[in-house]
C-alpha cells in the first residue's frame, strides 16, 4: 500500500489491502490454465465442459472455506494481531 490515503471504495479496499487481495474470489480468467481449460469448447462434449466447471467450482469452494477460516481466526485472535503493521 502506498503512503497516499487509501481509497475506501470496494475496489480500492480490494486492490490496496492484503486482506482484500486474499478475499477476492473468482477464477483469474486471464490466466493460462483457465483459458486452456475452455479451449475448443466445440470439440468437447457437454459432459467434459461440466466436469471442468465442477472442478473450478470445487476449487473456489475450498478457497472460500479457507478464507472463512482466516477471517474467523482474525476475529478470535485478540488485540495483538489487529494492531497496525509497522515496517521496521
């Protein structure tokens, strides 16, 4: 995060904070592995496409559960972990 004042919009919190970057859910649609998963959909059967989508869905569900665990740990961790991080 820069020294300038942090934007308070949803996009600003998502881009300018560590927690915002962690909690951003969704597939990186520009990433090569995602693009290659759906390459040549005409040559694939609907069952194959459904299996690929289900695999991505399972990955997102796992990621979401891990994010929920992280938030839960931050909430119950107490005062010390919530203090501002210093760069010394």
